C-alpha cells in the first residue's frame, strides 16, 4: 500500500479517496481485492480511455469487411478511427471489403446549425451509386446527438429507398464512461438486426463462434487455422475478418468461444438466451493457456476422437516451437512487465509472459467492469449508476424455431457447476500477492508507477506508449501490435517472444533520458529575475 500512497499523495483528499479505490495491491488490502471500475473519470485528469463511438465503430463494427460504415459527424472522428487497429480481412470471391476506406458525412458548421440528415441521405445515395453495398452502418458522433439528427429514421428510409440493409448506431462519444458503452450499443443492434437471419447449412457438429476476436495482426486467422486442424468449423468470428453473411449465421453454431469478455459478453449471453448456444471464456494468448482452452473445448463436445485429435495437434504444435521457446525463455527469464490495455488483454498476456519467465508486476484496464477484474460472481453486487442506465439493455426471448441444444440440460448444468461454460473468473485470481491491479490509469499515475516499479517493459496502448519510452522503458503496443503479429496460439507466442527480446536487448534505452530531466520545461522572469 505504500507504493499506492506515494503515487497518489499529491492529490487533494477527495481525488485521493476516489483514485485509491481504483488501485489494489493484490493480497495486501482489507477489501478482498475489490476494485472500483466502470465509473466516470475525474474531470481534468488525462485519462487513457476512449469514447463510446470508439468502442462501437472502432472495436466491434470496424472489422466487418463488407459493411459500408458511414461516420455521421465532423471528419476528425472518422479519420482518427480509420485503419489504426490493423484489422485484417481477406476478400473472398463475390464479397466486398471496405476496410481500407474511410467514409464520413464531414459535417460543417452550417450542418450543425440546420441539421445533418439531408447530408446523411446524400452520402447514402453516393455510397449506393458508387459502391453498391448490401449493408450500410451509420455511426453517430457527439454533435449528431446534440443537434438531434434522427439517424434511425434515415436508416429506415434507406432500406425502403434502395432495398438494402441499413442499421443505425446511436454511439455518440459522450455516452457512458468509456468505449465500453459503444461495445454494448453495437452488440444490441447486431443481435436485433443481423444474427439469426442466415440460412447456411452447417454440417459439422463441432461448430463454434469465435466472439471477441478482432483479427489484430492476423490473430483470428491463426486461431481459426488451429481450430480447423483439430476438426472444428468456425461459423462466425465477431468480428475480425467476418462478413455480414457470417454474422447472420451465428445462431447455427453449437458453442460460442469468448476471447474478449468485455466487448462481446452481451452478445454471448443474448445468443444463449435466444438460440440456446452456451458460451465458454477462452484464452488463445500463451502456450499453456492455448492448451487449456483447446482441452476445455474438446471436453464440452465430449467426443473421444475429437479429444484424441486435440492432443495430437497440441503435441505437433509444441514440437514446432519447443526450441524457440527455450531460447527466448533463456533471454527473458527474470524480466518484469507492466500491462495497461483494454479488453481482456491485461489478463491474457500475463499467461504468455509467464510462459517466457517474465513476471507481471502491474496489470490494469482502461474500460473494464468489476467482473473483468474480480470474476462474474460479483455481478449481483454491482450497483447501477446513471451513466450505465443511459445505455440500453435489451431483453431477448427464446426463438422457438431456431433454439437448439447440443447437450442436454443436465450436461449443461454440470458444466456450469464446473465453471467450464457461462463463467469468467476475472483477472485477479491469476495475479500473485504483492502485484498491483489498476483501473483507468491517467498520465500522471502512469509515470509515477513506472518510476516506482521500474518494469523492464510496459505493454500499453498508443496514447501511453510514449510516456514510457521517453522515460527509457521499452513499450510494446498491444492494441495494434506495433505492426507485428499474430501473437496468439503456439506460433504467435514465438512472434511475441521475438519482438519482446529484440526490444529489451536494443541498446537504445540506455541513451534515453526524459527531456524534462535535463532542461526546464518553462522559462521566464519574475520581477526581473530569471525563473524556470
């Protein structure tokens, strides 16, 4: 607790009390590792969080390759969210791929004054004339919500006018407290208007959905390669590299695999309620974690031949990487790491670092909820506040025609009791006593914690990456992998180990000194005397 106190001691008492609830020294506290999360950032603090629009458009919807996505608002939001997360997608014959494009209504001052619906309709008409998309998404930004443009009415008009699917997402950036609100909004609209509309025939009984996988750096492709080797059919991936047609058929799978719990758990639960498909929390980041995940999936299906193939593939994959893992473990053993990212990555990457002998001393999230830290058993005790209540929570009912169970209710209940399905244990259970769990770190706290803990490497997002590097600490970006990847499964572990080893052993860090340590930031005079 001394470290936390030292980081926060410069705050006034009110801010100190607030921020202390967002920092936990694991195993050394009086509240059973409870942490405050998913609440407003204190005004004036430079948070690393993103907005509701970023979570909806940038995370969940952006990777869908053939959805023509129009950002309704000023050009800045569309431009900033264009191509920054490195979603990869292959263009199959007969499919569209719009990931390389940036579409926006580019609202100007006159549009804010007089309304932007006319311009939105004009943009949709241009899209249809030039690109002939089958599906258009409309994502609204802050000004659109403030001036009251009815994007849902425009979407209905477009469907009637052009005979295409057009879905509106009211994901104005100011909604909620972080990008997590945008995830929820995207999940709601996809279950309403997309999932369940497909009629593809699925012949393989070992069929799965891969949820919360956005194919950053090719992670989704590597995961799918591994699953197909064993004998699974990936019906849909939410949403990396997927087409609208893939998502329409998600109700045909027999199991949903949840990689990023935070961004996609809403859809996982609604698919189970509506179509009877249970979900399993998985982790394909790390060698041991991947092996456990593959064995858990095989256990769910319970087929002896599938279980045998799973073990055979694991053995073959391990044989291919064993020499490399031993080499990089020798290079990295004993190093320390801090992780501060979004989604479930701060939890997942601890497993991979452990495989390499790297000790994680700090881990945290930008936009997590308490259950992401502490596990889903805390859900009944989380109090809803006004910020959460303004994000719609929809209720779905079982679809009598499409509802199906692969296992009996008795078997499903047994697996629930074993916590194999419909459960996430949270991050803290895998953290050692004396390490630090943090939520919604700001710029100042990041600097102070790095000074206090002195990790060898800091895994982060793009906004805080350079804070570490200017201080002489290597930082790798886990939101887009710094143009590398894939990092998942067995082969990805080698890519990750190579990149980390190269970064740590470069001599550049010994020459880096923060500029504010060598020269004053401001210079001036006071009463004729020089001050700085």
